């Protein structure tokens, strides 16, 4: 047993230090990134990703986010026919609303033989697939690293996203085994209880800083996956060196994510006077919600795996998030905050943000007096 004494930080532990800027307006900030992978394929888009979670990583979300210049890692649970129908539509691979941007969506899979066979069946019918997200909760198993290596050898033209890990050594191992992009984050998600159930994890800001350094030295890239509760957290992730930022809870509760909209009624504690009945009545208001849950939760296991196996425990929450309508306004809020962050630190674009970043450690980041 050993203890690492140096302090590790989360997004809530720091603020950006503002710096002199020559930018005239937030609208001048360039949020597009241009990445070239080992196979010479390129990414040119806004590097924010929807997570491959129920209520987030849907086909409808992918279409909506593509129009806005963002990326989606799709659900594992789609059938072969559904995946083929999505990826084999020719107009998805041309300009989206004349924005000259790629339609960015990744096929998501596990590492079982059945997962591999399913992908093979889809890929034979839809060879347009460019990105594959090989996704497991624990990216530290030897089996996972070996699967990534095998997949790279079989599909040299595919851009591989692999994870999750949270340390530099594991990031390097995945890249050396063929991953192009490593997903970083163990337990920071809003509906993830892995840290509670297992005691395992790594504060997300420090994980991003260390894993980005490890990946970039080998020509790889990382995704900061989880832990973002606000546009400011997204900016901090990019400032820490993340190439992509993946969002789950921040994109949940929208029309494009599907799911039943649940209406709840609440008493406000106030009363109104009914003149006809000469009586006071409670004031009732309503609010709409949508179910959202972690993909290692009991709910997800019941839906996709026939229930929680007797050797496992649930490592995710099942919550109801406020219904938020179309995704457009939420994305505008996130991108607006990101542009503003860049102007405060003097970064002309997302590309320069990490170079312009100085973080200040603090005990508290904002005033919570009127926070709901």
C-alpha cells in the first residue's frame, strides 16, 4: 500500500485567471478544431461529444448536433438494421446545411465476441463508418487493451475511440495498442456511482491534465468524459488540455434524446381565494421531467441485459432531469460560455485555450445565494 501525497483537482477546485485580450467580440472566437489521425483521416468540427447513453446518444441527437457542428457517440443498443440504416444514408456524409462540416457520429461497441460480430455485420453493409467507440467501464483490463490492438489490426482505416481510463500510463498503453482517442474519466459523471460503490477514481481536472500530456507525447488525443456541470466546466476541460469533451447529463432531458416526458404537480405553498365557494385553495404548479440514468445502473441493466447479474452491483443513479425542449438552446449556452472563456484569457480560438490557461486554486468558485 502507498499514498500519493500531491493534490489532485476537480473542475470545482479551480478558476481561470483572466488575462489581457486583443479580441473585440466573443463572436470572433473560433471553436472549430482540425485534427489529423494516424491513418491520415481528419476531424474538423467543434470537439464536443454527446455521450453514448440512453437519452443522449440517439440518432436524432446525432442529426441535431451535426447541424450545430458537434459530435455524437451513438448507443450500443441499436440493432444491426438500425445502424445500417443510419450510416448508409448518403446525404449524411455530405455538407450539413451548407456548413461544410462532416456529419460526426461514432458506432459504439463493447469487447465481447458478440459485439465484434455485430460490428462486422454493420460494417459490411455500411463501410462509410469512420469512427468506432470501444467503450467499457474499466479500461484497465488486459483483455480490453488486447481487443483494441486486435481491432486496430483488423480495421486500420477506422478511427478508434477507446476508454475509459484516468491515468497517464493507461492512456499511453491504449494509444500504443492502436487507439487514436482515449476516453478519460472514472466515476465523475452526474449519474455514476462507481466512486461510491468501489472507492476507485481520479479527480477529473488532474486526470485530464495528466492524460492529455501522455497522449499528446505519442501523437494521440483524449476525451474528457464526465464531470462537467456547466459551460464553465467544459471550458476548464479544454483549458486542461482535452482535445474533446464528452457530455451526458448536460445534454439529457431534450426532445432529441427521446424518453417519456413526465409531468409532476407541486404546491407552491401559496393560496388563492375562490369567491364563489368562499374558500382558500392551494396554488398548484407543474414541471416536466425526463428519466435519465447511468449505463451501469440497475435501470440500464434491466433494459439492456435482462437484469443485474448476481455478481454485480449497480454503479449508476436513476434520476429525473427537467425537460428542456430542443437541444439548440442548450448548445448555444455551452458554446457561448466557451467563447466567453476564450475572450477572458486572450485565446483567439479553442486551439489556443490551453496555451493561454492559468488555473487558480480556490475554496469556492461562485456565489450560491440564489442557486436553485
